[in-house]
């Protein structure tokens, strides 16, 4: 705005001021000129007057003096004829209205009339008395010239010529009129000149201001507009070109080049800022923008936007075991797979961004969002299931996908991302390698879970985590052989929580390492305190270890420090790992187990039979025993298949020289069948439920007293 008034306005103002000054000067000039003209008119009129009347006077004098000398003789001799002739001749002179001749006694000799009407009449006017020379007198509309007629120094008479001034006055007026006419013509010319000058100056002003506006202000405005566009990033609107060959043209062209440069630079900066350098995909920042733009365009239409939150399963394992460089290569490969397969399965444009680490987000705008999203998610999961070859080895990964739909689930970008994350988490909980749609109920469950995780973080310090022990006895004599440590959480608000309710939370929240270490030490110390009981010599303690603990790499250290802290013999400690945890990464398990067993610690496979891993795996993994899952034991009496599988497991274990424990034994019939098949140890409610250490002590003492 300021530039608009600034340059053009100021320039116009300057021109206007200039014009005003010139107009003022012209007006002063005009006034002076008018005054001069008036003075000239005055002086000329006076001059004309003087000239006319002076000429008349001198003519009158001449005529009178001539007539006086001509009349000397005729008057002396009274030659009336001569007198008349001379007087009449004078009377005929222009302007002469009357001639009067008289003698020395002032009696009229001739009066200019033919009959000389006034002859002999005495003139009473004393002014006519002949003096010396010629006298002139001005009267009302007349000029009277008197002269004495002198003979030898004696006045013998006089004469009076009367001139009528009317003619002279007409003459004077005519002359004055002519003068005025001339003057008026001169004034008009002068006016025209002045007006012309002013007009030319005005025109010049307009032309100059137009030139300035066109040549200076307009380009400057154009540059200012362009600068504003650059500032706002509207590069497409900038159209700077000039055919001009002057400095302004050069400036405009330089400006255009600069705008180009800035645009390129900004594009490059944007590209760098908005692109994930590893995968080349849009990054988190770009995703936010993509979402914002798409959501803005959504409005009330019947389109929907699908956001898929894709998290690679077990990617950390690749990083941990093979290094970050390998991890990066895997990410690049998988990112490509996600992008290609998502687009292909959707049949429309799908924008894939890397959200961070091993997380990706795919966004698409489509109809029938749920149907299409499911198809795309399936395609991505399938594509990611195919192994990745790394250093000659095949790595199996997978992905968990959370799907959320705009506008059903959320209306803002951040809420959508949050929902996608929640749904993805749910997919992870559901066993990974699958997708889940977001739902509010899910959200509530998540909130609950988040709260639980929050509580769990402080649970150890607040000593809310307690270990319960469940006896393991020999099948036939039911003598106590050992106990399994089972974790309980005495939650201040929710009461006693079972592992199923929080172990998962601990694993996902990264708390399991800490809790696991605590459980190991606590269990070893607790069982060491039972050494004084004669009824329980050399009891073993089984401690459950989660897959994550095994993968973390410091399990062996934790175990040895627990043993050191408690003084428990290593042979009395058993670690229970679930079958699924072991076979998901067999190589790692074998390595870890070998190290553990070298220290004397026993390793058992928990929940055996549920993982469908096949009995042959058992041959490859170095373990000391298997625990038959309680689901088999529960169905033992009804399901012949379970009987067959249970007996096969027992037989295989015996052939491998490893032990077998059956868990979940609740009645005597189950005990009998297990005993028949040679299962050497059992654990279950039939014998005892898990109990705190003090109760376990009482239980042992009580049984010993009862003689079991
Ligand atoms: P698990 O290792 O298979 O433990 C046996 C589970 O079966 C225990 O459940 C036990 O209370 C239950 N049980 C024993 N006998 C019977 C029976 O006759 N009938 C029935 N219905 N159930 C019986 P719990 O204590 O709820 O533990 C569940 C799972 O939690 C455990 O399965 C184990 O995998 C995990 N867990 C427990 N404590 C820990 C721990 O300290 N660390 C880790 N990582 N996992 C643990
Ligand atoms: Mg167990
Ligand atoms: Mg079990």
C-alpha cells in the first residue's frame, strides 16, 4: 500500500506543485501585463488627446495669425469685399465654426455671414480686446483663437476664430478606439500564448507522470508484487519478463532469475526436509502436510480417507543381531515392497511415508474405504512376509497394520495418526502379521492399557510385584521336587492381577527386562531360604523367561548375578521358555541355551505342544525338559488325539533323555493317565495352587508332618 502512494503519489504531487507554481507565475504575469496595458491605454489616450488638441491649437494660431496679417490692408481701407473673401476662406477651413472680425473700437466688421448680420455691433466681451499676438481659449466644446490685426505696431482691429471641438473629439475617440482595438488584439494574443504555455506545461506534466508511471512505478509495483509472491511461496504466479533494454529491464530480468533461484533452492530444501533420506519416501513432516492437504479437500463429500499405520514386526532383532547397516538395507527393501504392493492392490494412488524407525504410514482417498483398506493391508502383509536375504541368510519379518478411516474415526490428522497407532498396537497384540481396524472400544482398551503400563512402571519400587510358588511333584509318590515361580501384581486399585493381565504390557512397554531380572533374583533368594527345611532338600525353582528377555542378550548375566546373590546352586535353577519364543528364532535360542546350560542351569520348554512347531525341533534345541501344556492335560480324558500327542511327547522326551512335566493337573484321573504314560512330574491345582513363600513353607512343613 505504501509504495502505491509513495512513489506515484509523491511524483504526482510534485508535478501538481510545479504546475501550481507555474500557474501562479502566469497569474502574476497576467496581472502585471493587464496593469501595464491599462497604463499604456491611459498614456496613449492622453497622448492622443494632447496631440489632437495641440495640433488644433497650433493650426488655430497659424490660421488666426495668417488671417490677421491678410486682413491688415483690407481692414485699413475697409475693403469689405476683401475682408469677406478672406474671412470666408478662413471660415471654410475644417473645424472652424465661426469667424468674427472687428475694428479697433470693437465693432463687428464681418461675422462670417453673407449679410453680415451683426455688422457694427459692439463686442462687449473683454477677452476679445486685441492684445499682443495670438491667444487661445478653450471653452465648452469650442476653442476660440483671438488675434490682433496690427499695422505699424498699432492694433487696427482683431479677429476671433471659433473652432468646434466635436470633430476633433470624434477624431480623438476614433484614434483611441483604434488603440484600444490594437491593445485588445495584443492582449488576446498574449492570453493565447499564456494559455498555450500553461497547457503545454500541463500536458508535459501528464506525459512525464505517465512515463514515470509506466517506466518506473509499474515495474516497481510488479517487482513488489513478485517479492510478495516469493515471500508467500506462490512461485507459479510470478511472471516477470521485460523487453526493455534499460536498467529497469535488466533489474526485472535479474529479479526473475533470482525468483527462479529462490524457488529451486526452496524446492531443494523442501525436498530434503520432506524426504526420508534412507528410503526416499516422504517423511513424518511431509505426511503431516499430505494429511492436512487431503483433509482440507475432504469437506462434506462422500469420499473417505484411509490411514494405515504399518509397523514392522521384530525389526529390532535385525538391528540387534546384524547391525544397523543391515537394518537400513532391510528397511529400504521393505519400504519399496510396501509402496509397490500398496499401490497395486489399491488400484488408486496410495501415498506411503516413513513415519520413523520401522514405522510407515500409507494414506489413500477412496470410496468403500474398509473394503479397499483390507485388501491393501493383506497385500502389504503378504509382501512383507517374503524373506529378506541378508549376508546369505534369509530373514523373516512381517508387519502389523492399524487402519483408521476419516471421517468415521477422527477428523484431525493427529487424531488419525494416533488411532492408526492404537489399531496397529492391537494388531501386534493379536499376534502380529495382521491388521486391525480402529474402534472406540479398542481405544478405551488402549487407554486402560496405557494406564496399566504407567502403573507397572512404579510397581517394582512400590513392591507390588510378588512371587507365588506352585509345587511340582513326582507323579507317582508325589514327593516335592521343585516349585515354579509365578508372578503376581498386588495392584492397589485392581486387586491381585495375574500374569496374563500384565506380562504383555511389561513386554510391550520394555519393562520385562527389569521385571525379569527381579523375578530371577527374588526366586533364587526365596528358594535358598528353604534350605533349612529337611522336607525339601535340593528343591529346584522354575522361573519363566519371556522371549524378549532371551533376545535382549544379557539373560546369562542376569542369571549368574541372581545365583551369586542368592548362593543357590546353578543346577537348582530352571528357566522356562515357551516353545513359540524359542522357535521364532531357533539359532539365537540354541546359542543362548548352550551358554546357559554350560553354567549348570537347566532350560525347559514351557507350554509344549501349543506352538505346532513339530516334535522334530526338539532334537535340535538343547533343553533339559518339556512342560506339556495344560490345554492337553485338560482334554486328556475326552480327546484321544490329546492322549496320543501327550504320549508321543513323553516318548520322544525319554528317547532324547530329557524330562517331562505335565501342568494343569486338576484331578486324579488325569494324574492316572499321565502316570500310565510315564510322565515323571506333575503340577496343578490337584496338588496345590501357587502361593506366597510363607504359605509354601507351611505347606511343605504340613505335608511332611502328614507324612506325604
Ligand atoms: P506357565 O508358565 O505355563 O504357568 C502355568 C500357569 O498355569 C500358571 O498361571 C498357573 O497358575 C496355572 N496352573 C497351574 N496349575 C493349574 C491347574 O491345575 N489348572 C489351571 N487352570 N491352571 C493351572 P499363571 O500364574 O496365571 O501364569 C500364566 C503364565 O504367565 C505362565 O504360564 C507364564 O508363562 C507367565 N508367567 C508367570 N510368571 C511369570 C514371570 O515371572 N515371568 C514371565 N516372563 N512370565 C511369567
Ligand atoms: Mg511356566
Ligand atoms: Mg505353561
